[in-house]
């Protein structure tokens, strides 16, 4: 996996496009490559304004040798239309009325993800302005993968959600909305991170069939591949249920919005964290008093307040799943897992023993802790142990132990490597 990551590192360095800015005040022209004029394009595409000129990032299968470009002024009046071979030189000075501008055309070698949004039931602008991710958009998604990468990923070159529309109340086949906390609230003029919820599962880029996916942004060139490399290393460490990740170019309607890390989300499911699913049992009609409440649970040591959250030994632990067992912790239906984790942490920070006489090593899987700890130290993840730190527990009949993982959120990795251990007072040193 590391070798494959290095291959994509070269690609990503060439097609790094983080600083796509909506510079409406400076944007005098509308520069467009229309599908009608360019049959090799999946859809019409607008150039973005950057560094004093305009740029196209064309999908991998686009024909740049005879690209037809139409230029409009800011009133929508066409002022130029031309066809040019951009394979000899990818830049051109384009006349535009009494002015001119530099046009740069790049052709990617990454998979292309097209998010086709029908804004009749929620606009992109409202979604991007929603601080709590309550606003959504709806539409269809199509993924076009180069043949060499399709072979590497063991996936089809074309995958689409079209034809899977099962909900009449909303248009299209998937919901798009913002995701994340810090990454959503900072640098909002650049990329935005998104969550994808499909009506029917798709196998995206060979990562397995599922309904839930994440598009992770990066906020500087030095962490373009931080999530991708972190997840690849975690998989090489055999940290169970670690998400897979791929790099891809993303197009939102007619706009290129940058290169993203496309990844599986952390959730309970047969193709994700494969443990007993209490929410699924509830959905199938089983009541809490008749089910095994020893598992499964997906937990997160979290630095953001949540409803299903409890604290022990200065650690905030959010119950990510099940979500539907009760609306709060007050009802007592979560008492098994809250008591177990509180007793476990008390034992780790105390004399080593739970009230029932078991040593914490009989409850917590130390091999998973060791792998998790070493990975976080090797990648310099100073957020681990404070936020986005997952644990899971299956039902006792399947496996009675608590495990560290899956790995998630490598945004800050590979930036800071202090001369001492990162975790000097957190959970890991107490365990080790």
C-alpha cells in the first residue's frame, strides 16, 4: 500500500489545487468548456480563477488537443470562442475584448467524481453556509476511474448512482452535506469537507459497497496525503477496521472543487466496523429488554460536546453507535457501556483492577493499543487521545474485549515530531 501511495504522491504534487478561490470581485470573465463543443467532457466545466488567471482541471479522459473554450464577460455576453491544442503547451494568452488573460489547462490522472446536484430541494450555497450541517443537497454521483487505477483498485471504470432513486421526496440518489468541525469552520474560502449518503450502496473506487462516504479536504500542501498515508500505514499495521482511502478530483455541478481524499466512514456495518449492530436490531423490531446490550458499541474519545457523551478521568467519551437505543444517557439503557468504560479507565489510572477483580488487560486488548499508540507516534498525531480516537466493543458472546481503533482523522499528521513522546500524560502511557 505504501508503494501505491507514493505513486499517487507524484500525481498529487503535480495536480495540487487547494487554493481554488471564489474571487468574484476579481473575476471579470466566465470561461467555460461546454460539453456540446467538447464530447470528451462528461459535463460542461467552468474554469476557476487563481493567481491572476483562469485554470481548467480536466478529467483524466478529456481531450486537451482540441479543447473548445467560450469566454463571456461578467454580463453573460459571449466575447470569444476558440479551439486550441493544449497538449503542446498548457498555457495560452486569451484575448477578451479590450483585455486578455492567461488560461492554464491541466489534465488529471486521478479518478473523477461528478456530483450532479439538483438545487430544487436545497442549494449548494445554503449547504456551504450551514454551521451545523443541517442543510443538505441532493442529486446523483458518477465516478470515472482511469483504467490503470481501476485495475489497481479492482473496480469498474464507471460507477454511477443513477437509476437507484428510491426516495420520492428528494431528487436524485444521494444526499450531500458538510462534515467535520475544525475543517468545516476554517479556511471556508478554500475546500469544504463533505459527507455523502447514498440511497443505495455503491462500491466506490474498490473500497466496498456502502451508503456512507466522506470527502476529506486538506488545508495546506504539506498535508495533501496525510490521511491517505495514515490509513495505508494503519492497514499495513493490521489495525482492524481501518478505513481505506483514495485520492480523486471532485466536480460539483460545473465546477472543479479540488482534489480530495475519498474515504470510508467509521461506522458499524458489515463492510466497516463489523460487530453486533444494536441499531439494526432495534430497526428490525427487537426491543432493548430482549437484546444483548453487551455490544456492539462504537465509542470516540472526543473533544467536542455531544448528547450521548460521558466523562471519566478527564476523557470525554461519545457513544457513536448505537444512537437509537435511547435519546440520552439518563434513561439507563446505556448503563452497561458507561459503567464498563468508567471502571476500565479507573483501573488504568488506578491500581489496575476493575471492581469485579479483573485486571484491565483482561478487558482491554493491549495489542490493538500498542499498534494504535505506535502509529500515532510515528505519524506525529498530537490529536490522538484527545479527539477522533475510536474504541469498539462487540457483544460478549462474540468477543468480550474492548479494542482501540479504527484509525481516523490524520489531518495534522506528519507536521510536528517533538523530541519526546507525544503522549506523556494521556491514556496510552498509563496503559503501557
